[in-house]
C-alpha cells in the first residue's frame, strides 16, 4: 500500500516527466499496430497477395522493433535519470532501496499500460484505413482489405509494455542505488552501462557486416539485405549513445566561436553537461533521420547495381508503410524527451535570472539547445548513411560495375529539418510557459 501511494503521488507531482513515457508508449502502440494489421490481412488473404502482405509486414516489423527498442528504452532511462533527486529524497525520509526499486517498476508499468492502451485504442480506428490507403497504389494489392483483431491489439500492448518494463529493470536498480546526498548536487550523475552498450553495438555491427558480405549474391533476387544494413548500423550507433554524441557535439560546435553568441555558448555547455537528456534526444533523432535515409540510400544503391528499381514488395505504398511508424515514433520521441526536461530548464532559467539574464536570453538558450541537438542528430545520421552507402557500393561494384553510391540528400535534409523544428519547439515552449506572469491572489 505504501509503494502504491508513493507511486501515485510521484506520478501526480512529476507528471511532466512521466507524460513523455506515456506519449512514447502510445505512439509505439500505433506504430507497432501497422505490421500487426498487415499480418492479420496477410493471414486472411489467400495466394500470392497474402504472401506479399506478410513480406511487407516482416520488413515493417523489423524497422518497428528497432525504433521501439531504441526510443522506448531511452525514454525509460531518461525518466529515471531526471527523477534522481526524488529517489534520493525518498531514501532520506526512510524509504528503503528495495521500496524505491519496486515503486519505479510500478510507475513504469502503470504509465506504459495506460499509454499503450490509449495508443492501441486509437490504432484500432485509425491504422486499418491508413494501411488500406497506402496499399491502394501497390501492384496487385489495391483492393486488399485489412483490419485489426483482438489478438493483434493484445500482442501490440504486450510487446510495448514488456520493452518498457524491461528497460525499467536496470533503471530501477540505479534508482535504488541513488545515494541520498544526490540532493546536494546540481544534477544526478548520468547512468553508465558502457560495457553492455558496447556488446550490443558490436553484435549489431557484426550482423550488418554479415548482411553486407552476402549482398552481392542477393542482387538477382532483389537485394533484400540492402533494406536492413543501414537501419542495423543506425541502431548500433544509437546504442553507443554518449560515446558518439559527445564527440560529435564538440566537433561541430567548436566551429562557432564563443564570442559569436553567449546564448549559444551556454546552450553548448548545457548539452555537454546534461548527458542523460542529451543522449536520449540524440538517439531518437538518429533513428528518426537515419532510418528513412539509410533505407532509401541502400535501396537506390542496390538498384543501380542492376540498372532498375529494386522491388520492396509494394512500391511507394509499401515504403510509406515501412517508414511511417518508426519515423513517427522516433520524431515524437525526440520532441518528448526535450519536453520532459522542462523542470530542469525552469531551474536553470531561475539560475540565469538570478545572474541577471533577460527572458529573451533564456528563450535563446533553450532554442540553441534544441538546435544543437537537432543538427547533431542529423550530422551523425548523415555520417552513418554515408558509411552505409559507401560500404554497399564497395562490395557491389566489383561484381556489378554499374553500381553507383546514392546518398538520399533530400530525404536526409527534410527529415532532419522536420525533427530539428520539433525539438526546438519542445525546448522553447516550456521556457515560454515558465516566463508567463502568474496572477497573484490577494
């Protein structure tokens, strides 16, 4: 009972932080329902068309799994990181580390269940007609009717909740190990799990290498591995987190002199200093920008090897289905992670005001912080896509001399600009709300 009351009370007081996990879980359910609906439609449709739907569903599920694992896990870790002071205060007033751990797990489970259920309810109504419309222009699939099922909805809810709770297990351990004296620090230290991240990244890199080795032999059959090599590399880079993000931030922001803008200098220091929230936003941005760019770049490069378009099982409509859910989840996840840190930004704004900063300066710092994160995510995604396209070209050009590297600049710039605008807006709006004058009651 005490754990329940503590969990509910903290959900109410820290609703801004937990709302990010709620939104991400809801969008995850919508994104995961796309391959679920396709699977249901494929099982209900006989013949070659049913197999085509299942093929599209498999590719869509692969991309969706990458996005859900990276984004949901990162948001859960960020939630635990932002509430470090709260966990320290709990222990100061007598809550045991075991009580802290179970409270965090309970909170994550509740928020994930409610968010996923809300997203699943929306997906039942919205996803089937959207999938049908996307398939309208596909060859042989224009008249296929798809729909949700009870088992598909339950599977979507279960998968999303399991991912969230699984990520919360390690977060709850770190929360239970939070020293009470953290309340005296300016911010809790960023959680470290570099060993595990390195193992996962190396495993993903090995998987991408194996697919790359087999790519030349798969060209006559459609070069299917070209669709997955880039996204797997994107996931590997996203898993590395701070090891990639911090050097990237230092590298390109060093071009801007400190004298150019004081607000930019403060924002740059904030991004470097607040590792937990910066890493999470960068991971989501990398997925949002890197997934579509890597898919399109790999597809076009492989297509040039045979001098024609590589079939992905349904043309432009299938491409939209494959990309829509993961990109939407990652983009909203990036915006949500930026908004989740509103409480920290309000505290930082109070410190700036105490030092004599104007309201416009505070807004400028928040805007520059979002801009730095957005540009860094786009640059890292561009580098990953460049490596992907270059590697595919290198292994294909010997057996297929007509191969040429195709870098999807338009896709990269458009998704990068869209996500950067989202992150800047999510960073600035909480600051503007904090600057709004409050009415004083007599």
